[in-house]
C-alpha cells in the first residue's frame, strides 16, 4: 500500500475535520443496530472512534471494541471513548465466530479490495440474530438536494489541483485506493452486497446531513480526503503551500463564508440468520 493511503499522517487533522461531522451518522447507525444495553459491539474501521463513542453511550452494560489498521487513528479513538482498541482490518478480524451482537462499519466497505470477503468476515463474528450495519456515500433516490456551495468548492479545489498535478493519473490512483466508493453509491448494490453476505431482514436507509462550515474548515476536510492526500503526496512542501493558498483565495472570492456542506449517506442493516453457519 502506498504510504499516502494511510490515515497515520493525517490522524489529527482528520479528527478535527471529520469526527464532529460523523457524529450524527454514528448516532443513526447505532440507533438502527444496537438494541440492548448489554450488546457486544464491534466497530470495524473505527477511525477516530465516532461510532464507538455513540455505541458506548447506548451500551452501558456491554462492551465496545474498535478495530483499525491505523495506530494513530486508534490513539485518537481512545482519546474520545473508553474502548478496547485493536489493530486489525477486515478480512482478518482476530475474533472467534459468534462473538458480537452488533458489527458496524462506517464508510469502510468502499476501502477494501474485495468487499464480499470483508463482509463475510464481519458476519462470521456476529452471533446468530446479530445485526450488521454499514454506511456508504450515496443517495436513496434522485430527489433534488441543494448542495450548490459544496459542488462549487469541489470544482474550485479540483480545477486548482489540475494546475499542479495530473488529475487523470490522480483519478486512477484514488479509485484504486477506494475501489468501492462509486459502486456503493447505488443503494441496489449495497443491498445486493448484504444479501450476498447471507443476511436477512435487510433495510437500506438514506440520510442527508447538513452543517454550516467556515471555508477554512471545509478546505481542511478536503485536505484529509484521499484526493487531498494524493495531491499532498505528489507535491513538494512548497508546492503544497502554494496550492493551499491558491485554493483558499479562489474560494474566498467566489463563495460565501460559511458555506453549507451537504453529505448524503446510505445506511444498510441486516440480521444474521439463526441457522447460518459462521
């Protein structure tokens, strides 16, 4: 794996930019999966622990375990919530079969080369009747959503990046890093993936999250994205500074401050059948 794929180098920036943004997502995911205060919960790809923290607030007699391949992100997670932190990824979860009542994976399945293997490993760790909840960027329908500010900022960011790096090469690199990002934007594909994992009672929910962000904070979020990390990796320190200043100046001249950021996510939930073998 290329070093820029790792979250290690941006853990602090990512925590500041994205942990607050994902808190409402985490609450929704927990509401749809956790059903009892003594549930044992596994948060796969816990990152800064946002889902684990939401689960911990609900599970007062159970246990919350967070796994992530990034030690730096696990340290951030431990700063937010008291959880059992384990360096691991899916597939390859280091737990016996039928260990957890709930497995959650927030924006994780798009990162793995073979999502079916990752989902199968998550289901393996579930007890019969346990619930798996996953999220992905995407919309449940084609209803209009006013994300004008965000689209404009994305266009400014990418058009500025094109002055500094080969954007077409970047598209290939980023797509290889998160191969399922576009795929799972289709709710039918998310549902099909959960069906393929032999889950039952499958539901796919659509959510729209809006928040006011300063241009500075919005651009900080772009910097820690896969695109931001790719561009930073491709540039020298001086070039990265010039790029950042140019983006900020162009955005300040074209957009209001703050802007409205709109995130559309899918939440897929399924239950492990009682007769399903681990």
